[in-house]
C-alpha cells in the first residue's frame, strides 16, 4: 500500500474525496496489481512469437527460438525505444504539417520567431528569406524525418557536437532519418533477426541519436517559430487554478496545436459573451500535462489562459473536481479509464488526435491544421453546452494554487546571463555552481507516491549547489511543489542561492516538456563547444527519478549516446541479464562516456551524481 499517494496536497485531498465516494483511480488500480511477476520485472520474458510466452529459468536458459537472457532483455528494451521514438516522429510530422499549412495562410498561427525558422531552414539547406522558404522548410523537414538510414542524417550533422559525430561514426551508430531508423529497428527486433545484446544495444544508441537530433530538435525549433520562443515569466500551477464558475476547457497531451488555437479563439469577445449567457463568468483554457506545459512556457497567464494543473497522474483527480467541461485529448498520455469518472463528474471527453482512442470518448475532432480554427470553436460550443448541465454539480473549491517562474529556453538562459555563456561558465568554474543536472522525468507510483522521488532528488541537488533544469512531467512535479519559484532559493545551498538571487531566478529552471530533451542537448553541446571539450567531459548529469513510459526509454539512450551520466528510477526490467546490466551501467562508459546509474533512494542517487560531477570538475582542473 502507498503510504503517501502524492507529494501534492491538492491531489491527496482529491484522492481522499473520490475514494470516499467509491471511485477507483490509478492509485487503487496500481495497488490492486499486488506483487509483480519476478520474470517480468527482470525483463526475462518474451511474447513475440506463437511458441511463447517464454521465460528464462534455471532449467530453461534460452527461449524456444534460442535467444538467451541478455538478448531477450535488450530486445525488449529496443521495443520500448521503438515506441518512444515513434511518438516523437509523429509529433514532429504534425509540426511540419502545421508549418506547411501556416506558410500557406491556412491556420490561425503565424511565424512569431523567424530566427528559429531561419535556423532550421539553413540546417536543411533552404536559403533563409527566399521566396516560399517557409513551405520549402516544412517539406525539407518531412524529407529529413524519412531520410534513408544508409545516409547520414542532415539534421544530426547540423546540430550534434563535432566531437560526438566522429565517435558515432567510429562506432557505426551515426543514424539516418528517424523514421527510417525506426523501420530498421522494428525489423531488427523481430524473432530470429537480431538476438545479440551488443548489436541491439548499439541499435538503441543509434535510435536515441536519431530521436534527439532528428525529431526533437527540429520539432521544438518549429514550435518556437510558430508560437514564440519561451521567455521567463510568472505562471500559476496546481488544481486551484480551476474556477468552477467558468467554462473550463483542458487541452491534454503533448501537442500544443489545438490548445494554442483554443487560447486564440477564447480571446474572442463573442466566445466570452456566449459563456456568460450560459451562466458562467467567462470561458477559460486550462493547461494539462505537456500540452499545457507547451502553452504555459510561451503564453503568460491571464483571465483566459490560467496555467497548468499538473502532470499525467493528475487526470482523474482533475476531472473529479467537477469543474471541467471539456477534456480535449491530443497525442499521448490520456488514461483509458477516464470515461466513468468523466461521466460521474460532468466532463465531456473529446479526442483531437487520430491516435487517441479512450474508451467511451464523447466526441472525435481529429486535428487538421487547415481547419483548426473552426475545430476550436466546435470544442468551445461543446464546452458551453456542457457547462449548462454541469454548473449545478458539486464542485471542489479552495484548492491550492502556486506561482512559479517558467519559460527558461536556451535563449532565455543566455538572456539572463547577458547574452553570453561566460557568466554561467564562470560560476561553474568558481564552484558557486558545482554542476548542472537535467531532470527529465515522467511520474510513477512504482517507487512511492506521485512525484515524491522527483521532488526529493531535486531538493537534494539544489541543497548541494547543483543547478537543476527540469522538463517533462518531472517539471510539473517541481512546479507544483514550488521548486520553480523564487521562494525556493531559500532551500538551495549557500553558493547556488547567491547566484540565483543575483540573477533573479529559481534554483530549478522550468525548461519545458519531455520533447525539450532536444533543447537540453543543444544547451549541453553549446557549453561543451564554449569550453572546447566533449560533452562527456562536462560536470553535468541527467536524472529521471520517476521514468514511466516508452519515450523516457529512448530519451535515456539519447543521453547515454551523448556521453552523459544518466540516473534512472525505478529499476528498469533488465536485472535478469547480468551482461546487459554491466554494459549499461559500467562498460558503455568506456565507449560513449555515458552510462545508466540505477538508484531508488533519493540521497544515494544524488550522492552518485555529485561524485560524477566532482570527478569531471577535477579532470577539467576546475
């Protein structure tokens, strides 16, 4: 049984209320699973072919096909990585489609940061500012996603550090386009094709590079071009941003397109008038998980866009407030269990992605960039009608709301430093900041209540004068816990606190979503270039204290390929294969400079990170 359901007071309160009402949530379903199968936890099971399911035991040291424990475990990890990169490729493809439609004047969007579009167009060989270059850039980005795997990716060549590219060529893991790499990897991981754990591990690293530089980097560059590059500003988080007296629409998922169109449409006086005529005080857009994070990174909170509720484990508790009219689900992270709780508490579920198939969904409006304005208005109509039925429901009030600072892109970090990396490098060299850790995490109940491990790791890092850049659901964990607020300076170590006060920043910088893994990689590369060293030599690390799903797996392989110490928790399903464990946690460090560090205790995890940073500082002579 979980002793502490969540780090966050608002979720603990809502869980108590729905549990008393006899409503089942992710907490009860997790606990109902009981003790997990030891073979599954070790990764030594396989269900790929009709001769299975197979498992590795003392009397059966190979599957029916002949694969051993190491091959089975690593092949299972590749399958997870395949799913992770496929989600990122889908998102990147939607971004390119949206840019192309915007270039033709067919969306409500416009180019807000042309410098970002120029950055990508130049990388793709499209002359910036040439006639029709916006559309040409979108076409070239689509082509780069599908570039043949026998060729070197134009995007990896454009954005990866030079020192890494030579290493990747020498190792034979320099990828082509991510979609082509996915095809190769999926075929490789079939029965009786590749059962060699070393070969499969090299494939996973290759896939990680393709994901980072071939999908995530161009994805976020174009989203910056379309919606603006994030800049620091105040914002509000937690369930207290929900006011039941308003029509509330929650765009949920990972893609910001429908959410941004909803914000734009909701600013219409006509929309607000119709909401008031329905008996509401107005209509609001409320961010949920990564879609909300994408919006909040770029759009200041006001009376239309009011902030972010939290990460993916919040969903059922958000609906249980009784204050949500439409839950609009784009690609990624909408629970299959939402319909019963939505019906009970008066929410209409709308799928806005052709991928999302939540059982019992009320309406499907598949995102079309050329029709997104009218689609947003259709969702608004549904929400206003829902409010008329919902407004008499019992609702939760007086929930907590926290103010934070968000919007710390690479450009924003440089802006805070006067436009140059030198001030950051100086405080690292002096030891005022020992090092930098990218906290890129999901959230999970596997090693405790929601966000308890994440916030414990973040607090311990900043206490030891290590700056944290947070992204993904782990970012929301830190935000709702107040770690991205100016007040959090007081729990940082003395020297980090001094730096943060001088710059007017929190000790945990909100760097965005899980797709911002690419943005973080660019920052690491920029710091390495400024110092004239390889990325593996830097006093930096990555932590995923509560990794959960398949995108986290591909992100971890990206980090290891980049030469970074990468802490993960809970324990991945690899322990049944000693050679795989040794490869990922020890041997790979001699190959790429990076490795996985598995640790489920927050203090011990930070001990390992701090030792790594200290060793890198000593090697650099700082």
